[in-house]
């Protein structure tokens, strides 16, 4: 059950974006599955943020 919650929490912004779409837009997207909807139903890109280690000092 925890894995299901983790999956849903990862796509919370995705689900919120889909829920905010007007109903006619959703119907049009469902009726034309061969077309790529322009970033409407795409999940949010994963951002890789690497922590900065600061200036490296030589001993």
C-alpha cells in the first residue's frame, strides 16, 4: 500500500494538471490518441539537482 501512495504522490502535480483541464479538451485528447498532445498529459520532468561541494582544497 505504501508503494501505491508513493506512486500517487509522485504524480500529484500531473493529476492536478489533468483535473484542471476543461472537459472538451479531455474528450478531444481521448478521441485522438494517435496525436501527441503537446505536453498536456506528459508527467513532470524529473529534476536532478546535485548538491554543490564547494571549492575543493588541496592539502
